[in-house]
């Protein structure tokens, strides 16, 4: 069986987890900060906050940016539902914009049209998605966002190690915080770095960073410099003490238990050590797919070779997608479809979104298929996948 994605667990990964399981901390221990520091260094940002999963990361980003009922946020319909759901968790409204059919990314021209069609202040934020691992040009989105007083959350779940080239030619890593207010990553098993489950928020904004730390743990702080209650209340009686007691903490706002465990962080750290190696192998696989599919006229489009693409997915678009999907499954090749356009899920249709709203996204969905793409995919397995795709296309 060849799946579309698969984790790689090495003896070093297992040893790292075992050592943490045998340590004094299973959660809220030193591995969390160690993982955060290493990840921030890898991405090239100032701050990183580890969380239970990528969805939790999106939710806390929206909360940290004070998203409220009645606010409006723009995102892509070609993404996992969580990119939009985080807006709804805050009671705010999701507004979709169509994708660029050449890149499969949120079309900045469609976003501009939305912003220009309403009074300034109608929209509070934009959530671009580095879909499949292809980096959004956030420099251009930042200019647009600043023009209309919007914040940006970069959904970089597919793109650790990905980048785009800025106007000055400099490499801009996904999640580096130079253009987005906040960025999020996922450590689901099929992603570049696996923790079982897990997520990370990256930012260069110290105020947002401190807010995220509090929101991650029930809205509670143990930092005495942030306490607002009087010392007498903290001690439970009148006191001559000039410092808060060691046990004291304050819940200052409504937060959540979105913590990552130490043994998950240990696994993430171990995987991070070979992240570049995994990315290099993904690029090799993409090069092979591209060299073959650029000669296949029956393939409408494919991910191709793009500088800075992190290749979480390699997508091809074909006319008889459903038939190819079933044919490959009969050969034990388990491809996947990413994604059902979010606006066509019944929940979002209840807000009035419907078929025909975003032709580019819907045409993409009609034809897209994600091929096996993971570092341990062997050359022989990839050749088998290619052979069976070509066999089907020749018969079609």
C-alpha cells in the first residue's frame, strides 16, 4: 500500500520520546521551551508558541488579534476547514475569495476587489494559505493589508522550510513574521514535522506572543509583574508581605487548555533535526513527477517545480479524476483530494455560499488529485505510481 502521506519515525525519535517519558516532566516541562526556541530559529522569527494542534493555533491567533462577532475575515476556499473555522469560533464572519488557477493560492486581485468594494474598516483580517507548500507572496499581501488596515494570519501548515523571494531578492521563509502578524504550523503525522498532533504559532510581535502564552493555558498567568489583585487577596488574609506567595496565579481572561506535551515536543525536536533532509527528498520527488507530467497532455496542470515550494502535497489535475482515483486504489495507491472547497461544506452553505461562487476553486476541485509525497517514498514506489497513472491516461 502506498499512501499519499506518511510519517517517518526513526530510532532517534523513539529514544527522544523515551528519555522524556522517563524524565520528571510529561507536560509543562523544559522540552516545550526547547522545541519553541529551536523552531523559531529554524523559521527565522523571534517567538514561537507550541500548541496542541494547528487548529488550536489558528483559534488562538484569532483571539489574540481580538476578533469579535460582526468582524469579517477573508480566506481561501481551497484549504482545510480550520482556516475558516477559527474565524467562526470567535463569532466573526468568513468571506471567501477565489484562488489563482495557476498557483492554487488565494488570488490577491480577488482580495483587493473585495476590500475596494466596501468601506474601509469592513474587513479586519486576511488568512492566506501556503497551500500544498507553495509560499504566498506575503510582501504583496502586507502592502494590501496595510492599505485597508487589516491584519494577516499566515496559514503555513503545509510549508515549514518553504519561502518566497521578496522584492529585494531576499529569501522570506514561511512564518518568519516579517509580513504576517502571526503564522501557524501543524505537526500532524503527514506534515513535514510530526508530533502525533501539535501546532506552533510564530511571530515577531512581543505583545501578541505574551498574549498567546496566557491564552494557551486557561488565560492564567504566574508572572507576578502582571498580577492585578492585592497582596491581601493573594494570601487570603491581611499580610505584611511585599511579594506574592509562590502558589499564586491569576486567571485574567478566558483562555483554553491548548498545551503541547513534553514527549510530543521531544518528538518534534528530533524530527526538526532532519527537517532539511526531508524537504530535500520532497523536492527530489517533485522533480521526478514534474519531469514526467510536463510531457503528459492529458494532465491539465500539476504542482510543477517552484522555487521555495515545500511540497507537502504534489497535486495533478486531470479530467477523469474520480476514475483515476478509483483505478489507483485498485492498485493499492491511495491518493487523496485536497480539498473540498470550504464554501461548499453544508455548514458554510448555510451562510449563503453556493456552487458557482468561486469558479477557479470549483474547477480545481473537480480535477485535483494529491499524489504520494513523503520522504520515505522509494524510487521504485514512485516509478510504480507514475507507471499506473500513465497506464490509466493512455487507456482513457
